[in-house]
C-alpha cells in the first residue's frame, strides 16, 4: 500500500462520519472521484465531530497549531490531502504546510499520524483531529 493510500484511507476511516465512510473510501481509490472529494473540502460537512477538537481563537496561527500537533506526537512531516493542487498528495514539512494552509480558505487535511492525528481546515473552521485508543 502506498503512503498516499495509507494516509487517505486512514483519514477517512478515522475522521469521517461512519455513514459516509464507504462512499469516501471509494472516492479516494479512484483518481476522478478523488478529485470530486478534494473539491468538496472547502465546505466539508462530514467530519466525525467526536474526534474533532476546536482550536482556541488565540491559537489559530500556524506556529501555535504546529506546537499543539507536535505536543501530541506529530512528526516533522505530514501528508497533505487538499483542494489546493500545489500541496495535494504530497509529504511536506508540517511547519511549511501549516504556514501555507492556515487562513488560506482551502479545504485541507494534514495527516500527521495515519488514522490518529491530523489537522483539518476549510473555509469556516480549523480543527485538530485526534483518535486515541481503539474507539
């Protein structure tokens, strides 16, 4: 399994509403459908909010978000799944990815630890996505 597939499937399985998972797993498996998925990220409404933590307003800056993610075990690089073609499908420095994404209004998942820790931003919100244990 490629790193891209591992990260994308893990994101869907961990952080997408259960009733939507099969549909999105099918989408990430097929390039044309994957593009439809990435285009939907600007106004994405299918996050499983049980695993989403709102970032306090005074910490909604790239360097503060990086500190939060690193305190939870994020490595120096992450995988970007984004409507922004320039970073989509790439492994990228976490710091560089956050500087590029935060406040940009481009729907983006930054997968730090597959299925365990990620960042998500769309045009409306910013979230730390985290799963611990076997839930």
